[in-house]
C-alpha cells in the first residue's frame, strides 16, 4: 500500500518551510496528488519523496535544504 505524506511532514523532514515544498510541487519538480473536492489537499507519495532525496543527495553531508534551490 502506498504511503502519503503531508506538505507539513515533508517540510519538517527536510528542515524547510512549507512554502518551499509547495514551490517544488508547483514547478513540477516534486510529484504530488490532490485528495478531496475543489482545491483538495496535497499529498506526496513517500516513494517520490525518497526518490527526490536520493536525486538531491550530497556526499559531503551538507544540509539537504541548501540544495533545493
């Protein structure tokens, strides 16, 4: 079964503001799904979050948040 994370949970996991995660979603760099009627609620598949983290990983252990821009 697929696990979904909230924008708030992903922001906390990465140590960034929720607006950073929303920007990644809006730009298409981070896949997301919407649940509900109207605007709905944005959720991110945990597997997509892990894949994004792996793609943006740095070997020098610099903070992940510094590499999102």
